[in-house]
C-alpha cells in the first residue's frame, strides 16, 4: 500500500468532492479532456454536443474545482505581499 502524506490525502479527497458535485455529463467531459487529453472536437463528437457546450461543461467543472480547492477568494491586498 502506498503511503501518502496527509496533505496529499486531503487534496485527493477535495478532488473527489469536486467530481461528485459535477453533473454526470460535465464530469465525463471534464475527465475526458484533462485525464484522457481529448480535444474539444473529439468530446463534442463523442457526446453529440457542440464545441460550445463542451467549453461550457469544462467551465462549470473548473468553477466547482476552484470552489472546492479555494473556498474563499484571497483578498486583493494579499497578492501584493508576495
């Protein structure tokens, strides 16, 4: 069994939460693009939707992922401290 650091386990749990929050069609398109490296055109053809609908599904998936990974946006002044 592979031992993962607690930080990695938390990240994996958050990614799983994000996948579960996505609509089933959005999840399949999201994973097809980011895991299987399918192009927008391939995904549109496979799922019988337009390229614009694939882009919208990816956007919805990224919004959910961003909400899970960074639930509260950083305040603008924190960017200046870096």
